[in-house]
């Protein structure tokens, strides 16, 4: 059983019918993979977890803690990115697929955007969206204001 939110996910899970490891694994499966409650139930049948409703209650009770734990474990992108653009045909129409990959994290794809046009406005739109949705790892600083261009 691999999982990301083991101990901290269900620390308050004592006193339940099932062991903490089973509860934690069910919650981890639901939040880590695109599974429904019934699919988690099917995966856990070998352990005797029989009700998808039980899985649903566990996810409501312990889910936020587990989701926060998984989010913290996700690697943060570095400050160097490689933009990439490719022209493709979708349904016979020319489209431009833009993506940005992290230079430090073995090419982890940060964002992908398909667009109809290839111009400055489209590039600005892509990078504005990328900067808004991506948290950049900040370097050490001494709390002073950044230098200004003169």
C-alpha cells in the first residue's frame, strides 16, 4: 500500500471499525487518483470494506487533511522554464499548442494551452495564465525591495 498521506491523514481516526491504515489508504486512493467512491470500494473488497458510503464518510471527515498533504508533496517548479510551441491539426483546423516545461524538475509540464492564433496576444495570454496558476519557488532574500531599473 503506497500513499502520500499516511500518518497525518487519519491521526484522529482511532476508534473506527477499520484500522487506520485501511481508512488512510481509501482516502488516499480517492484523492490521488480519479476514482469514484464505488471504484475505491471495489479496490478495497479484499480488505473487507464493503460500503462505498463508508468510503464517502471517511473522505468527508479526513479528506481535507489528506488533500493538503498531497498538495504539499507535489514538487514546486523552479524559476527556469522552457516554452514550447507546436502546430497541429484538430478536425482539419490549424491550432497552436503552447506548453511550458520546468527546466529543473526533469521537464515537468507546467501548463498546456491550445489556441487558434499565433501572435503576441496569444503568447501574453498563455504566460499570464501560467504565472497566475503556478507558484514559483522563491529564492532567499533579505526583505529589502528589489532593485529598480534606472
